[in-house]
C-alpha cells in the first residue's frame, strides 16, 4: 500500500512561555499543504526480517527515523507481520514543514488500515504525542488552532482554497534546538485566533512568527525571500515553523519567471494552487 504524507505550514507562531519540562507553550495555526512524501508498506515472507526501512533522498543523521519509531510503538501492542517500508522524501528536511512527523503519522494510519483495524483516532493521537509534537496534527490533518506544545487543538473555520502558495526553502538547515536558543517567550499583543478570521490581506504586520526575530539577522537571506514575496504581491508571507522555509500566499497566480530571480543553486521551490 502506498500513501502520500503531506506537509504543513504555520500561520503565525507565538512562543508564549517555557514549561518546567523544558518544552515551550506555543500558539499557532497549522494548515496542511499539498506537498507530499511517498510512503510504501509491503508485506513480506514470514522468514524475512520483521522490519526494514529504505529511505530515499534523506541524509542519514544517525537518529532513528520517525517512521520506524511509529512502527515500534504499534508492534509493541499489536500483531504486525514482517514488512518492508520504502520512504521517498520530497518534503525538504529541517524546513519547518513537519515532514518527518507527517511520515510517522501516516505510518500509524497505514499500519492500522493494513493489519490492525482497531486503533481509534484518540489512541493514535496519544501514540503520536510520544513520537513528536507535530505527529498528532497529521493524524487529524485539517486546519487547527494549536496550543500547548502544539498538541492541543481547536477547530477553526479557515480555507485558503483558490489561493496560490509559493514556498521557497533555501539551502539553509535550522535545527529546532538552534531556533529555540534565540527565543524569549512572551504573551502576544494580539489574539491569533481572532486575527486569523480577518481577510488574508490584513494579516501582514499583525500575525507573526516569533522565530523570525532571532533567525533573520543570523540568516539574512530568509528575510530577503520574505520581502521578495511581498514585493511580487503576496497577500501574506512568513517563515514556517522554526524554518527555514519561507512561504507566500497569493490571490492571483504568481509570475514563475519572476520568481526565478530570487532563486539560488540548491534552493527548493514549490508552487501550487490550494484546493
């Protein structure tokens, strides 16, 4: 069986406070976008190894892949036959798009559908929290207002259907630890939950990503890309998550030839009309 884990963007990201457990409380709106990895699970002969994972187009950082982590969480509780897993990465890594968490969430869902058929969404959300903060979002995979460490959700009435998204990920990798090292948590002077209800053209200058304050001086090209997107008529532009992707939301189809002027070698660009 093949599934297509999708990415997400953050519409606003406020770092509200630091918790006693070392994590941070945030406020953000998570929005799924149609940028996909490819995940395939193949049942194999019982005499073969119980689990194997091939990852294509992802540098090996020496850490356990979240897909395998998701598998280990379920195989400890349920009977899953030997499988081979192939993961083709298309969502950029270290980009603030939640690609690894999406892969883990889809792994939970595909294993349940293929072999178990009794893991409830509630149980899957609880398992997801033990894998990574963004994993529960991809279990639901719809626009939400996120609080706490990013796992407490409220439904929101938000649709960007018909708008175009331009996403540029420069050849810059920012770890979550690096991003948080420059943060001073504070209560925002606006209600993200209320402002997000306003027309998109009114978000600029109000809805903010707190990571930009410390990361833009360190990586000036991120600021340059954001300003460029506004200069070519983005309704709203921002860094996603802890970076380094910068996205713009456009009312009209953007000029692709014009976008090429900002790109450098090894930059990733994604352009799509949202549906």
